[in-house]
C-alpha cells in the first residue's frame, strides 16, 4: 500500500461517512473512524498516521502490543477483540480503551491490573445483539447488571457499548442490530442516570448503516487496508 492509494481509500470512506451523517442529520465530528490493523504492517500503519488517522484497533493483544510500542506517540490504540484473562495485564498496559468487556470476571481482572499498573482504561460492554452462538458479548438482558457492576469499579471508566452485526452481503440487514444497541444504550442512560456516549458499531461492509443508526466509533479494516491474507 502506498501513500496515494491509502489517501484515496481514506477519502472514499470519509465521503461515505459524510453522506451517512447528512442522511441521519448527524454531525460529522460525532463519528470517529478507527483503522483496524490486524495483519497490517507497521509500515502501512505509518502511512495511515501520516494521512491523519490517529485511532487504531487490534483484536489480538500480542500482535497489537508490538505495534503500539513502535507507532507514533500521538496514535491511540484500542483493544477490540475477545480478551482472555491471561492477556489482561498487557491489554491494560498498551491500550487506552477495551471494547470487549462481557463478563464481571473480566471487568474485575481489568480493574485489578489497572490498580496495580496505575492505569484507568476506558471500557465498553460488548453486546451480542444478534444472539448468534458464535459471537461474544453479553445478551441484551444482561447489559444493565454488568454496567452497574463496572460503574462501581474505581479504575474503570465505562464509556458505552460495542456490537458486531452478523455478516451479510446486504448491509441493510445489519440495521436492526445497530438500532438495538442504540436502544439499549438509551434505556440504560435513562435508568442508570450516567451517560454512555460511545456506540462502537459498523465495519467495512456496514458502516454507513451503523452511522445512520447512531454509531460514534466505526471500526474499519478491509476498506482501509485491503483484504487480509492469513
Ligand atoms: C476485523 C475487525 C473489524 C474490521 O473488519 P473489516 O470488515 O475488515 O472492516 C472490526 N471490528 C472487529 C472486532 C474486528 O475484529
């Protein structure tokens, strides 16, 4: 990937975000673009930084931590993948936000390590809005209890919710899952009286729909960096 190709890809995505904001009467500055860099080289990440992208996401702690250490210091890094308890220490050390909190035990582990390491990470609760067995995340019915627990943990800053819609060629079919996450968030805001501003939802195939439904943070890999080869 060269600078020019990356800038072109970035430009096209920004245009799509802008159009979705216009359709939904939303402000462009309320939607942040994250570059998902799994399997992406540091060289390409540097190109992305120079093009003005500052927020990156990784779904594996080990892969991410190497990049975080070498990336420009103004870049911000979020952990977006499922987190195992033996990776919590590194996740807390290297990432400023964790999108994938879905059990009380995991939240307690993150809180414990944050205390020891003197950190105060931002966290999101991952919600399984589709009910697919293959997906991580708490069920919609369990979100409130987990939110209350996390909010009582002194080292964690609960900022919002995250979801992944089922993959489908037709992105319209993802809409109900994004709408669901927003509704869950709105209900929580009312019932608990603390704000949960962040809605992390939308990927390469479905982000315009996610923006229309209220996404504040979209996680884009393939459309920014090309197909991943495993
Ligand atoms: C890989 C990944 C993405 C980005 O997916 P693309 O379809 O490549 O844009 C977003 N969120 C999570 C949690 C991921 O693992």
